[in-house]
């Protein structure tokens, strides 16, 4: 297993880095009510490996923050090299 992968309850996560300040949301949409919080630039985050949602013309990743799952537009995350 790669050291940047964590397996929990049959869900595999990969580590990625935020490329800017970005909102994380309760759903794959841009509605103001779906914003849960904000992540700063250059923050390491766990992304669910085999999940993506396409909505509003963007690919969204499911991310794990404090044991809960949220959604972030993929354009603002990059893999850890």
C-alpha cells in the first residue's frame, strides 16, 4: 500500500493538496446553503479514491474532514508528488 493511501471500512483515500482557499460543501453544487467551511491553500486532504461526481460543469471529489465526508471541486486539488 502506498504511504499516501489510507484504507478505512473498505474505502480507500488518497492524499491531495489544496491549490487555493476553497469551500467544502455538503453536496456537489454551488448553492450558498451547501457551504460547510473553507480550507486554506496548501492543506493536505484525504480524497475518496473511487468517487467523483459531475455537476454544474465540474468534477467534484468526496473528501474526508474530521471523520465526515464533504465535496470539493477537483480543479482546486492536486496530487502529492
